[in-house]
C-alpha cells in the first residue's frame, strides 16, 4: 500500500496548483502568545509590517476578507469605502471559521472554502514579499504581494491604520 504525502493546507495546494513561487515557514506556535501575527513576525525574524493578518468583516451584510499588516489594525470605514459599502463591522468568529474553513489565528486569504471579496492593504506593495497565514497556526507563506492579489482577485486599498 502506497501512502500519499499530504498536500499541506488548502492555501499551499492553491499556490502549488497555480504554479506560484512561494516559501513555507514553520515555527512552534505558543498558544499563550497574545497575538498570532506578532508571534509569526518574531518567529520569522521579519518586520511586523511585512507580516499580514487575514480578517473577515461584514460589509452591508456581505463577508469581505481584509488583509492588513499585523503592526496595525483594520480601519473598518476605509474597508467599507474600498468595497463601495456604507457600514462595516468585524464578522462573528464562528462565521469566519465556517466561511473560510480555517481556524482563527490560521485563516489564510488563499484556499478558502468559498471565494470572498478581498482587499489587501496598499502597504503590501512596498515589499518584494509578504507573509500571510498558510492556513494553520505556526505556518506562514511568503510570496509576492502581486501574486497574492492576483490569486485572490484582491483590490489594493489603504485599509489599515497604525
């Protein structure tokens, strides 16, 4: 009997299927750490502005994915404006997990259960590569921001605040 090697996460499978260049970084996740994103930046030895977190928001009744640097926070008004909406609020965590197929702290903008409208903070374009969750706590993907935007059909907009 031949055992198949696991493909990893849906995010890794999506990048592999698309033929996109990326690097996977694994680190030991500490459940007691207060911030998943800050923990990833420290573990990888990169600036927190280069590590991006994936958040889900409800904009006028529709889920929207926001990808912002871990060094800042999501500006909900800017996100609503970026997608032509009027009002935005953070999505219920359980709904975010169901919609994406990932657990909190491991939500990747790639390989989600269903394609959701995605907005990538414009600061990402200032880096040759950025890091995002690979779909599991303790696992990050490093890729070009233009590749992330193309694969998620994300728009770039200033949606983060320091």
